[in-house]
């Protein structure tokens, strides 16, 4: 994984800091829950996560991503992990 400037991803700075982003080898970009699904699919056995891209489950995936993103600080405190700093 690599951090890049918002301009390289092609999104506003606000959107850049609000969610995760992934660009595949062909240059296609994915944001939010879709970016997490794409990264999970790279893991061994990760093809199973493709189900999260199906129309009915996309809504659930994106809602879960939003819930976690909005509660980063609380989740970090509960788990004892350091918080991902979002501007």
C-alpha cells in the first residue's frame, strides 16, 4: 500500500481524507467500501469477498464501511489500537 496526494487519486482533499481509496493495475479507482473489497480480494482466498460487490450486498458493505469510518476514534479506543488520523 502506498500513500499518494489527493491530486494523484483524482478526488477533492475532503473526499481523500474521508475514505479509503484503491487504484488497480489498469488505473481503475475504487473508493470507500469498494476499495476495501478490492484489497480484500487480493488476499489468499480473497475471491470470496467478491460477493460484497453484488448489487444487494453493496448497500450493506457501504453502510458497514460508513459506520466504521465514522467511528474510527471510538473503535481505536475500544481495541487499544492507534487511531488512523483523518484531517
